[in-house]
């Protein structure tokens, strides 16, 4: 459930809560996410798109709305390309030489995360289990 109130008077508001939008937030949006309300600030343009019925999804991990190219068929962020390498200059709580996974989304924004070598091994095994190896993501 989503409730949008506003516009908020004044200026100097944080940026819009839609991923990759740099416009100034203009409304208070309350999203009921798993029973706990979360508040964010969509801009005027995204508020109008939501009111017009454009598809959106709340990402509670990043506290942002996903809209447009950031939505896949199930409303998830789509990784269009990825790269994997070790971080040999890091010795952290993840152990020596953790593995960095970088990926690009549909809009071309690069993101990434670092995992232990053991977690990377498990991730690789899981991804192999869900594909047939020809690169098209099907089994």
C-alpha cells in the first residue's frame, strides 16, 4: 500500500526516492513494507507517474522506489553484465583475498559487492545449478 501526501512546502529537501533520480523530493510517500511503514520523498514527476498508474516497486534494502528500466518482470533490478575478481589488497573480516562481484544494471549504472571466497564458491555453485551453461539464463 502506498499513500502520498503533499506537496511539501519550502526547499532544500533530499533527492527523490526513485533510484537514479536527482530531482528534489516534493511529497511524503508512506509505503507499507512487510507491516512496517517506510517514508520516502518522491519528486513531482515520479509522483505524477505513480498517480497515472506506472508500475513501481519499493526496495526496502536500498529504501528506494524502482521504476522504468530498473524493473524486470518481477520488479527486481536487472543485472545486464557482471565481472568477478579477487581483492588481493584487502584483508578484512571476510578473510584474505575476498571476491568482488561487479555488475551493471539496465541503465548502465555499475554496482558491486564483496564476499568471502567460501561465499563466492557457494554463489557460483548456485548460479550453475539454475542455468544450463549456454549463457542465456535458462535451464
